[in-house]
C-alpha cells in the first residue's frame, strides 16, 4: 500500500510464454517519473498476450493466444494476480485482444476471425462457457494475410452502446450489439482494400476514431456516429515521414486524454510516431525510437507512454511533453517476449 493507505498504481504486462515470457507480470508505477519496478509474475496461463481490467480494478482478464483459445480471470487485490477460476474456452482460435463490456468479457479471435462474449459473474469471475460467438466473413487482396477474416481487436465505443471490432483480414470495422449475451452485427464499415486494419482508438468524446493499419503504415481517420453505430473513413496519414527502410508494421495506437494528440508504434522501424489532431486530419509531428525491438503494444497513462517490445524483451516508458505531444525516453524493464502493458 502507498502512504496514507492509498494503493499504489500498478502496471500489468502480458507476454508470450511459448517464446520464453514469464506470463503475467505485475509492476509498481512511479507516478512522478513513470518508471516501472517489477513485483511479481504468474506463469499458469499459456501465452497471456493481451490483458484488460474490470472497471473497479479488482479483476484482471487475460486471453490465452493459443490454437484452442481461452480467456481467464484473476483477482488483483494484491501485488500478484490470483486465479479466479479455470480458463474458459472462447470457441475461437488465437484470441489477440479483449475488453470488458456490458457485463461480459469480449475477445477478438484472430485465427478464427470471430468475436466471443463470455459473461462475468458478480465476483468478477467468468461463466463456464461463452454466451455468444459472432463469426466474421470476407477476405482482402493481400495474400496470404487476408485470405480469411482475422479479428484483431474488440472494444466498446465511448457511448457504451456498441461493441466495435477491427478485422485485419477483411479491411473492415464492425459495430455490433450485445443483447442477452448474444452478439449481432449492426453495421460493417469498409476501409481501403489491403490496408489491414489492426487496432483503433477513439477520441474521448467519441466523435472520431483512429484506425492503425498493419499492412500499410498508415492511420485512417474516421468519423464515428454513436447514434447510428456508423464509422465513416475520412483521410489517411502515414506513420513515417518517408519510405520505410525495411519492415514497417504498425501495431498499437493511443489518443491523449484531451484529444489533442495521437501516438502509434511501428514494428520493424521500431519507432513511436506522434501526431497532432487537426480537425478531420492528423499531422505527423515526428518519430522517436521505441526503446527496444518490435513494439507490439502501446498504452498512454498518466502523462506517459508505455511500450511492450516483444523481440527485445522489455517494456519502455516515455514522458510526453504536454505542449508538443512528443515522447521523451525514460527507461525500461526487462520482460521477455512482452506483448502488452496496461495500468490500473
């Protein structure tokens, strides 16, 4: 506990156990410097590559990004997560992302191209089986990456009315409803063919969404209509100032709490890109090295950016200049095969 009985802020880090990762790692967060100090690790769940917290911060959820695909719950009242029941199969393969929405945990299943809803019990644990699985359909022009659907992210929109899924395989974003535990497609919005959308982040007021594209190093700016559940692509902005020197696969995206800046991470080039939000467009402010190799995920919290660098096996942090939006490197901690980092 922190001074005065207040619980200190923590970070939870996911990793690929199949690549030597320690599983789920807990770290303390220094509120002044943003620095992380490792506290514990838990290796009972295979490949917990993505994590999400319940709204009250008392329960942590993790995917198991395996061929069979599962999700698990952990109580996190202490510094080491405690399992809250066995992993629950999601009825899909390779879940890469999850979120908490309307009393359910939703998973985006990359391998099977589907989204799953698993009910959450009052104590934060999970029901024994999913209440709904929605399978995507379609393909894209980029072979072999787009021969079938590949749901890469699912999250609620800021209004809480919609579950929004991003599909790399079909170049589209889907708005879905969750009713009585069942998922139903409301509207599918097409993005540029071959762009390979991976993740999106909303403006805090829900007026715009920014979609980072993995197969072309760009961000698509979209207008979001929460009343109708409709996403309208407007413009695209490159994440690099010039042609990439080699591989360039964007991964994570984050928006500042005041909506003035957007940041992305790009694997291969191993950089963070900072953008200024200018009306219906983005202006690239600059790029900085990500502090490691193969930045898989990016999180903004408390005036800092945190980056999970998968192949160098570390998590780096950056202080963000509140006036310019540019990140400044602060340090790193070693976490083999790191895949995501979230803060409570």
